[in-house]
C-alpha cells in the first residue's frame, strides 16, 4: 500500500542482537545509529552488560555508533556509563535534522549508515526522510505488559503490508541468524 511506504523499513530483526553486523560492514555500512528506549533496553532502563558488549563488538568490527534519542541528556548519560559512543539527545525524531547531524558527527555518508529503532512513526519515518536505511526491531516489552497501544496495532498492520511488498527483498541484507 503506497500510503504506508514512507514508514517501510529496509529490514526487520527480532532484536538488536539478531542483526548480522559483519554483513552490514561488508555491504559498506560504517556507522550504526541506535534508538535507546525499547530498542536497546526497556523504556528508561539502564544499559545491560549484553548491550555494553554489543557496542564493544561493533567498534571492533569497524562500525561507529551514535545514540539518537528524543529523550533528554540525563537519560543518555545514565545509559552510557559503560559505553563509549556519540549521542544526540532531544532529537525530535522523525524530524530529519537530528539524523543529518548524526551523519555529520559520524563523518559518514547517508549510504554508509543504518538507523535501528523500534518505532515506524519516529525512528523509521525519520530515517526514510533523511535517506538513511532503517531497520525496525521488535520493541522490548516486559512480560507483565499485556496491553499494547493503538500505535503498535497500526505498526503491525503496516508491517503486514511491508511483508507482502517488494521492499521485503532488502531484508536479507540485514538479518543474521538469531
Ligand atoms: Mg524507542
């Protein structure tokens, strides 16, 4: 459905840990721009050793990283206690300006970066508006969270169309075995 195309990600992964970053590098990717909340950790949570380790792994693989969040600096500083990374807070996603600033900060071309986030209407829409490939990851939800918001249902619907669209063929570029 054309109406939804601006929300279509270039790839989908179960989690940030399911992405084959080596493959991304081989495809020319040099920088990864992450959303934090519900992408790397549950909303508001501190980082975990697993996430800290992921950043070490990415840097060792030759990838630069940047956190792009609509949240404030206090939240970012609390999150990056054990992570060395660039960040931009109060980004006002899906506005493209934060994404463009991110690319400049990282010193890469748009085509050399990917955006990884859990929301089509902010992370992915902004990536598309900025001409950067977006990868949607399943949002992190605690077991006791039974209800999901209306927006999440709409996202599910859009992803249903996405799965049947030609865009799906890009998916294999980004997904590793999880
Ligand atoms: Mg998020």
